[in-house]
């Protein structure tokens, strides 16, 4: 609970961003795992949806996606229980059925959606 660190990404978008118990649970400025997963999911989904809509002949003027990742307290600790996408698309003249099909296809096939359903493996090494 007292530890703290920073995150930096290769792209430089995150550079020494604060990362700690306080940024996760106490609203201290910084980031947390759930926020990063939500951003990745929303961005990935929007890109997939844009591609699928264009392949269906629908030209979106705007795609706005937000993701809410739910973190729940359980007896053995915390668990991410889900990611919910809210999507608003402006595409004048688009067919509703074609749009719904595109949205469902994007959700099923976006790599981050797939990741959230994936099997997790690990190799842990302790060096002295």
C-alpha cells in the first residue's frame, strides 16, 4: 500500500506516469491498470468498428467509444469482472441492421476483446 512507481511506454505517451495504490484506489493523480485496459479496449474497438463499417459501405463521420472496466472486491482480493463498451457513431444514412452487425463483429474480433477472453500463462523466475 505504501509502494509507488511510474509507467513509461515505448511510444512516450506515458512518461513517468505515477502508478500506485493511491492512484488506483484513492483518486491521486496518475493511472491504474483498469484505466489502461479501458483505454486500450475503447481504442481497439473503435478502430475495428471503423474498418468493418467501411467494408460494409458505411462511412462513419465520428466514432466515440468509452469503456468501463469493473473492479470488484472478493474474499481473495480484487477481480476485474468485466469491460463494458458504450459506443456512439455518427453515420448519416446508415442501415441500423448493418450497423448493429458491424458493432457485434467488431466487439468479437477486436484484439483487446479477444485478450479479455484469453487464457493467461506465466513463467516466474526468482533470481538471488
